[in-house]
């Protein structure tokens, strides 16, 4: 569910202050304040887990586990970073651990997920370079969205993560660096390589279909 004080990938100052107020109320015993945080972020965290784990059932379960973990850890949140960034750190680490577990069990060998490609607000937001595919132009039909999603899923984990966080979640380079523990230069390099690899994977389809 979208929130009027939230923009894709970045909280407004008012939104950050709203988070701080909710956390303060929660730590004072107001359980409703935590529910407000969940409502504010549940859609974007679900979309994040869906991209990492590639299945709706797994994503829903992971989203619930993430918010349970946050609930239990919120008293230790020191406010050194924005709450949204801290929440993403928890979510990304949880997804990575779950992804390793699923890969060990060969979960993705038979997995099929036909949901469309989308960002936090229901559509992709970032624009690619002139020689690279723009998801906003490609994602016009469910069939095309599935092709793009399948190409993203073929990327190496670190490149797929770069596309998820930057192009689907709309996070800034600085936010991604803080969430992943990488320096900004490394983040930019990974995003560039990920986009180039995605372009290579999509090129045969674009030539066959006469894509944009």
C-alpha cells in the first residue's frame, strides 16, 4: 500500500519524521504505531522479496518473517541510519539467507512465476542508457514482462541484486551502498555490468520480436 509521504526509493523529510514518531510511540508501548510502519512499507518489502525469491508464496512468507524480525529488533534500532534503510538491510539479509537455502534445495529448477515486472509503485522507474533496454518501454504486456523477469532471473546474484535495488526498488547509489555494505563506486560498477548483461540476454528476443 502506498503512503502519501513515500516516494519510490526515498523517504521525504516528512516521511522520515513520521517513521521516527512511530518508532517512539512503539517504544512507549503503542502497538498501533508498529502497524502503521508495516502498512507503510509492506508493499515495497513484498516486491523486494518477490524479486529475490521469485515466488509469491515464498515472498509472502519472507515478508511476514522480516516484519516479525523487525518487531523484535526495533528496540535496538539506534537511528544511525534512516529506518527505511535499516529495514532494507534486514530484508536483504533475510532474502539472501533464504535464497541460499532454496538454491541448496534446487527450488528454482521447477519454479514458475508468471507475475509481471514491477517496482515499488507498480511499475519500473529507472531509465537505461540509450543502447540498453528500458523496462518502462518493454513492460507493455504481461508476456513481455515475463520475458524481462526471466532475463533478470538469469543474472548472477550480485547483478540481479543491483537491478532489483536500483531499477525496481528505485534506491539511490548511496542507499544501496549502505544496505549492501559496498562502497558507492562498487555499487555503480555492478549496476552498469548488470544492465549490460541484461541487455545482452534480451537482445535475441528484441531482434526476433522487433522490440524497441
